[in-house]
C-alpha cells in the first residue's frame, strides 16, 4: 500500500536518512521515557524507522562497500569490541549491563547502516552532501541553543542552558548545552559541523557565508564554558595551517600542548586563597577536596575526574580480565565509597574516560579492542589521496576524538559512529562508476 502511494525511490533516498539521523544527533535530550532513561532518543526513532524501510530498498539496489584488508580489520575490531561487552556481561550480568551491551551492538549496526546508505551516493557528490548535512546540524544546534540561552538569561528557566552554581573559576554561570545531555556533548557534536563547513570552505576558496557560519557555531559554543572547547581551537589551527601550508609538526605541537592543558584543567583545580573558595563548593561535584600540591597560597586540588580515574584503576586491578561488567561502574562506586576509595560527596558518575572506563568495566581485552578500533580507523583514513582535503580533516577529527576519550566516553557518542560510517563509505566501491576526486584541492 505504501509503495502504491509514494515511489520507493523517494522514500528510500540514502541522503534523506543519513541527513535525518545526523540532524537528530544534535537533539539527544528531547524524549523523557520511563525505564529507558536517556538511552532511547530521537536518533533511535529514526534508526528504527529507517532500517526496515531501507532493507527492502537494499535488496533491489545491491552495492558492496570497500572490502580492503584495512576495512576488514576495522570491522573485525568493532566485532571484537561488541564481543568483549557480551562476554563481560555474561560474567557480570545486570539489567544495566544488558542495555549497555545492546547499545554497543546498536552503534556498530548504525555505523554499517550509514556506510551502506552512503555508498549509494555518487563519489563526487558524497563530500558536498556531507558538508550540507553537517551544516544543517550546526545551524539547528546553534540557533536553538542560542535561543534557549537568551531565554535563560531573561529569567525563563530551561534545561538547554542550566545555571551551574559555584562553577570553578566562573562562580554562578549559565552553561549552554542545547538539547544534548551535557555541555561537553554539545561541543563534541558541533565540532563535526565546524570541521566540515570550515574545511570545505578553506579547501575550495569560496563561500564567505560558510566561513561566517563556522565562526558563529564556534562563538556560540564558547557559552558552554567547557574545557573541551580547546579542541575546537585546535581544529581551527589545523585547518588554517593547511590552508596556509604551515608545517604539520607545528600543528602536532599545538595539539599536544592543548591536550596537556585540557588534561591538567580537567583533573586538577588551581585554588588561590579566598577567590577560589568563593567559586568552588567544597561539597560540590567538582573537587575531591584532596590537595595534590601546595605552594604558598596556591594549591592544586584533585577533581572528580581524578577520583574517577583512580577508581577505574582500582577496579581494573581487582578484576583485570572481565572488569566490573558493562553498565556496572556506577554501582561499584557506591561500594568504593564505603571503603573511602571514592569521595562520598561525589555523585556515582560514569567512568568519563573511554580508556580507563574500558579497563574498569571490560578488563584488559576491552582496552585492546578499543585501541584496535582506533588504530585501524586511522589506517583507513591515511590511505586516502594526499591531495584530498577531507583526508586532513578526518585525521584532525580522529585526533580530537582520541584526545576527548581521555575524559569522555566517546564510544557512546552516536554522532561519532555516524561519522565513521561516512568515512568507511568515502572510497567505497560503486558499481559501474568511475572514481573521481571528491573535491578540487586548493
């Protein structure tokens, strides 16, 4: 019946589904559902609707993706990542672990779904489509988040721009997070929009409006007051350096410095006498109240991120092969509180690190599978032609993801798995189609 009313060619356009899913990644905190919490949001609705509709279309439009050894190695690494979750869950079963394992499998299938859709987009059109799709995401996130922030400043309370009381260094401040779960997640998603829009503009020497858009996305992102904004600075430096043919070593140096600064600022607070005491609540979620170093009136105080890293290492040491089991990290923190190994006043957070989180919840094999996924994906990107501007963009974005993983659970970020799906399809085989360079290099 549906086929008789609307032609399948219009229902199943791959651009429509990819664009819809990418757009939904900027609105991951809309639905309030019982039982599922934040695990089922708008992106999952689009995925569950699009997957069965596109499967029938695939049957009549078969195309194989890239079957190179590097692609097979990445897919094998992702399979190992899923299997490690299932094995650890089997050793430490729990309801949260079940949902966590299902979520990991969903993200892997999502990546393949995006890839299978994207290989049906002609090679010459895929870059332009990706720039448009991430551009729409950037505009949607920026305009809605900015409107919410202005409403908050005007006295209209909303979750898109919440007030953080006694936030370090700033005191009471409104932090923009848009319709995502945290300010850092907002920054993570908008970074992709900035990268695609700015990278395309600089590589083709055109469209001043696009450069202005990337600048607006960046300026609004400042209102998150999140330390990961440093990685947006790195992205601008990296893309502008390529435009002016600056040395790649300088870009690497800037990236290393910004990563060190981010790690320092994330795990340690500088307290300087009365000024900091007024802006940091000793019983709040930002500090452990443990001093690492004191020099006169200045002290370095360990943050909640520091406590989470320490707790992760302890949990890994207790069970190095299977970890605590996926989804069980928060529960084990409550146990550590009773022994004083984790500050009692801090909430039972998630690991807030892909690396130490994998060690704590999955054990050693979880970390190895994570590293294998990262290395194999980098190897896929490096075989792209050197004159392809998107090769440089992808390397910069993957470097940012690797650095973010130190203090964020990036393996749960939907938009990153969608990005990986596009990367896998970038040089995918398209039957009967002559391969052409994606964009003209500058």
